[in-house]
C-alpha cells in the first residue's frame, strides 16, 4: 500500500512550521516536521516539539531505536548514511509513522528540492506537494535581522547578507516554479503564507481537498496539541496551547531603503508572479 505524503517545499522563514502545526491538528494528518533532520536529531538526542528528547518521546522513541539499530547492523557499508536518511530508510520511517498513528497523510516539511526528489523516486510514496511562498521582502527581513530567541539549532539562525538572502529566495522559488512542469497539476499546489495567516480556514480547507480529506474544524482549535515535529522554527518550543496567527509584515518598516531597492531590482519580477 502506498503511503500518502504531503511535502511542504519552499524557502525557510515562510511559515512552514506554523502550517505544519495546523495540519497536524487534523485527525487524518500527522506532521513529522523536517524529516531530513531525523538522523541528526537521533545523534544529538535533540527534543522534538513535545519538548522531550527523541529517545524519551513516545512518538519517536521506537522509530529512532529501530533506525539506530539497523544502522548499527549495517555500519561500515557507507559513511554518508550517518547524517541523511537513505532512500529505504526514508520509506521505512514514513511507513512506521503511518502505522503508529493510523493517519492517512504524513506531512514532511523538509522543504528542499533535493528532499522532494528523493520522495519522488520512491514508488511506495503517494506524493502531494505544497509550494509555500512568502513575499520575498518578508523573507529578506527575516534572514537579515539579528535573531534574539534561542533555538536548538542556533547555527541555522545566523543572519546573512541581503544579496545572499535574495539569491536564496530566487533560487529556491524558481526551483519550485519549475516543478509546475514536473508534477501533475493535481499533485502540486501553491500556498501563500500571507493568505494562510489572513484566512486559515479557507487555505486549510483547500489543502484538505488537495490531499483528499474533509476539512476538520479541529484544525483551527487544537493548536499545538500532540505535536512531534523534528527541526523547524524555534518558536514552537515556546508555545502553549492556542496559537495566535499574526501576519508578520515587519519588513514594511524594518527593511532599509537600500534593501528595498536591491530587492526591487533583483527579485520583484518573481514576487509579482506570486501576486505580491
Ligand atoms: Zn515528541
């Protein structure tokens, strides 16, 4: 039996952690966060969203132990498997999550096209893809501002230059725009972060229809209940139950005139294509 996976792709800082938490509240969907980081999370025994290290989290404990055990048995064959899930391992983990939760749809927010391509190659995966976009100026602000909150992966939170941020936003979104020609139209949908925050019910209903599920009002009520995401934005650890959706448009005030000009010259053409 094929396992249905909803893959969230796009740039970081585009609301994928937020979206995955809301999707996870659907009784037929379970979010695993950024599955690509699972080997790293196991190696560091890092906490998932529930706050427990994976070895103590009841969602991940057995899956992590199974994966670590198989790797020990096969050790010596390949050094690269230490930091990334192999293709077989990827399917095994997804299948284990499906069997453990009974959910029809597994949500993976690994985001990169390389991770999407790995899933595409798996014949046991029934793949649906969301290209999550955010106004590039919001991404630019988010990637260039100094970050105050602590996270479990402080190294990925380091600010980058405006040129680098714009380059990454362009490259990643163009890669996903190219997927329009590589995936059937009923397997790829575009979701704008701003539309989701302004009208979560409409966007969540649209996503449910896309993956063949009925919208469930629990998605708007349950907040962080029973969430075990790997990776993702550090804010999730600070959440209690209800999540307040607030559109972050601080870029309007906080981007410098130079940054706005740079974006206008280099990337506004693609921003307009997404309706910004
Ligand atoms: Zn957990």
